[in-house]
């Protein structure tokens, strides 16, 4: 397995992806009680049947294991294992539940802690992933330009996304409560810093806060 870890490192996978692939091969080996390198093609086929039939795994989880398996046996060991191409894990096509604006507002307002409610509002309004949101810095905010700079998003790509004026005003008020010089959503106990640059980016916030943060 050390060799596979080195392979993932050399292939320059994202840390979370590399960790998921490595863990998948460890679980396959644990399932058979063998080193994954000694498993035959039929062993792998029976394993995926087990995941679908007995474990009832979701297609997304099966696809992740399948990708890890292909990288291990084809990419690293050079074994074709043609039956891997016969394994399919398609998502079911279902219509999503779409909330009305009023329902969204009620859901967000039901979150009691402000330090959770404001990030949730931003995630919804700007289309962010959780990881993207919690890693935002003050320098990523462009209120006058109504945009937000997202660093190191999915696939390691940077991008800009929308930032509406009402949400920007909420972010300003929240930042003026904790005044962390770098992070927009600092960990608990890491606020109450200050810097001229951060204050300039977030602007003045003379309006009183409607809710006292816990």
C-alpha cells in the first residue's frame, strides 16, 4: 500500500481524493483479508456485487471505489482487468425538491447561532461549497463589485461568484462583531483581532446588529 500512496502522490491527486482512493483499497484488502495486489479480476467483480447487492451502497460511493480500483490495478500495476469497464454505477434521475424563497428564509432564520446562520446564508446566496465558505478571507470580499473570490475550489480552480448587496451587508455586520484580521468565519475564540486593511475591505458598519451573536 505504500507504493499506492506514492503513486497517488506522483499523480498529483488532491489530498482528499488521494485519501479516499487509498482508504478504498485498504477496505477492499480488509474485505478479503489479503493484500490487494494478489486479488484476481473475479475477486474484484464479486466485491462490487457485494457492495451493490448486500451493502446497498449508493452509486456515488461505488464510483469512488471503482475509480480507486482502476488507478490501483491499471494505473499502478498495469493490469487491464477488462471486467472493470462492465461495472456501472449510474445515479437515479429524480427531480430535486425546490424550496420557495419564503421557505429558504424560514430555514435559514431557524438556525439559532449566528456564526452558523451567516455562513449558511452565504452558501445559499452565492452557490458555495462548505469547504469554500469556511476558507474565505476578508481579502476575498469585493462588496462594491458584488462578487466573491473563491480560492482553490473544486478541481483546485479559483473563480469569482456573485455577492448580493444584502448578503454583503450581513457579512459586514458579522465581521465587525469578531474583527478577525484574516478570516471571514474564524474558529471560535479566534476573533477580536483588527487590522486597517481588513477594516477597509469590510467598510464601516454603523448599523446596530439585530441579533447578538452567541
